C-alpha cells in the first residue's frame, strides 16, 4: 500500500501515510508484543515473570481423520492457563496461547 501511495502521490504523501499510520502505532505494538506470534509472546511473558516454558498438551481430538478438531491446553508450571481448538495441533496451540495471554493481561 505504501508503495502504491508513493507511486501515485509521491514521496511526501507516502511519508505522511507512514508517519500517521505506521510510526504512530509502534510504541503500542512494541509494548503489547502483538508483533509476535502468540506462542512466542506467551513464552516471553511467562519467563519474564520467573515461570517455566509453557507446555502444550492435546486434551481431545474429535472427528474423522480427514477433518479432525483438536483441543489443546497451554500449561504453565503445571497449571492450565489457556485452552484452544483448531483444525491442527499447531492452530489449537496458538489458540491456547492466545487464551493464556489474556490471563496475563497483555
């Protein structure tokens, strides 16, 4: 999009767009860690608070082999901190990490 603005309107218009829409959000993005994938973000948050590395366990699998739905739990120091579902174990882990992050208020 920035390239299209630059090509269509020139350098100054692109600079204004970048300043207003990208640079203005950097502080919040860096503070919240939203630039990270949820699993990495959860690991960083947990370890910064003295916890151990989050562990992910499959809690259930439902459906036929070609159309499974997985439910995964994100555990920190043995406590279930988040639960998520998805069409793959990886997707369910990301959902579980996202749910766990809500408990850490990040």
